[in-house]
């Protein structure tokens, strides 16, 4: 009787895991370029240290850190384009939900943020380390103040 319940629970968990595995159509990549092929649709694309090429449809946002974004002919992005330290390029008939330099036949509606240059990368990735270092220095200073012993005064 107990094994029947156990097998039922295992079976239901395996079904739910299979359902969640196909639920997300997001693409996140580290160091490898992402290409959304013609006829392909994904939810969102995030790329760290790589570039994104959109030939199909991205329903949400496209974000790159240290890479560029290219929306080729008839590529569609339903959300925003954000590129930290990279370029944005739209080709003919690209359909974007944002504001950037574009070809005359491309349609844009919404906001697009483009932070190019190493300053923004240093600011975004370096500032948290500076804050963390200052916090650690504060803790060390407090510990030293609390544990400091005064030297005995000679009589």
C-alpha cells in the first residue's frame, strides 16, 4: 500500500517537472552569441559578454552586457533593447518596441537604452565591489576598535 502511494507521488512529480521544463522560452547565455532564427519565437534574451542576432521574434526584452544587438530584416522585438557596452543595429523592416538610430523603414515604439563605452561597464560591475569593500573595511575597523586593548601605564 505504501509503495503505491510512493509511486504515485513520484509519477506526479515527474509529470510536473516535465511541464515546467518546457514552460520557459527565455535565452540566457554567457560568452556565446545568441541567434533567434527566422520563424523562431522566444520570450526574452539576456547575454553576458556576447552578442544577440534577432531574425525571428522576441516577445519581451533583449539585454546584452558587453555585446551588441542586431535585429535583421523582419526581426521583431516586442519589448526593450538594452545594450551595456555594445552597439545596436536595425536592418530594414525591423520591428522594435524602443527608440534608437534606425533605417527609415524600421518601426519603433517604446524605450531603448544604449550604454556604450567602458565607463558604464565599470560603473555597473565595479561599483558593487567598491561598496562591498567599503562595508568590509567598516566591519574590520569596528572589530579593531572593540578588541583594542589599551597599553598599561607604567608606574
